[in-house]
């Protein structure tokens, strides 16, 4: 209950910052790519429950690889993490928390091992232990390991540390992309 109150309090207190940035980002997407402004996908929430996940769109629709469809505007939005700002609405609605394992596409759910499923024991977060320890520069195995470590060690003090480290990483622009790719590779499962 305290975590939920903390999430709401921070999302509301910092609304003066994230709402104008979200509106500017939405305008940039509209002007550079047109409609739709938002990218919506099915993600797994707590307990594997699906929810509609919303981000600002950073890629052109159509054929081609993610790298080919990623626009200049999209690269900037990703570098500044502005594409992630709609997730504050998920925090306010209770579908996400500020801190927790990142919500992954629902189609990954059958690919999880029993160990990997443990990440679903808590609400997904805008940021998390894996994000402050490498973000997309990590391979999938390490991400899941860090997510489960968070589930086993979560506390208010750890959440505060993760939020602090997130701000530090944000200012360094660290780990936004995979070292070899413009976007993170799809999780195919353990095999």
C-alpha cells in the first residue's frame, strides 16, 4: 500500500515536468510521422495479466527491420526516454509501478522458464534493477536474473536507490540501445 501511495505521489508531484514533455513528444511524433501518435501493445502485468501498454511511437509502420523503421525523431525520443512518458498514466491507473521489472510483450509469456516467471510476482515498472544495471546493453539471461533479484529483495530503500540511479543513468544516456542493434532483440526463450 505504501509503494502504491509513493507511486501516485511522485507521479502527481512531477506531473509539471512529465506532462509538458509528453505533449512536446506527441507533437514531434505527429509532425514527423503523422498518426497514430502512440504505439500500443499487449504486455504482461502482475501475475501475467495482460494490459494495453502505451508509448510514443518511434518507428514508421510497414515492412523492414526495427532499425530501418526507427526514425530520426524516434531516436531522439528514445535517447531522452520521452517515448516512455505515457507510462506515468499506467502508474496512476495501478497497472504499473515506478519501480519493477519492465513489462514485456504478452507473446513472451509462454517462453518463460519457471525462474523467469517470477518477475511477474510484482507490478511491472517504468524503471527497475535491470535498467540501472545495464538496460538494453544486457542480454536476456542477465535481465531476468536482475528482475528476479529485485523481486526477492524489494524494499522502499531499494526503490529509492533505483529511482536515484535511474536519474543518474538518464543524464548519462547509458544503455539505451543494445551495443550491436538499434533496438533490443526479441526474447525467444531459453532454447
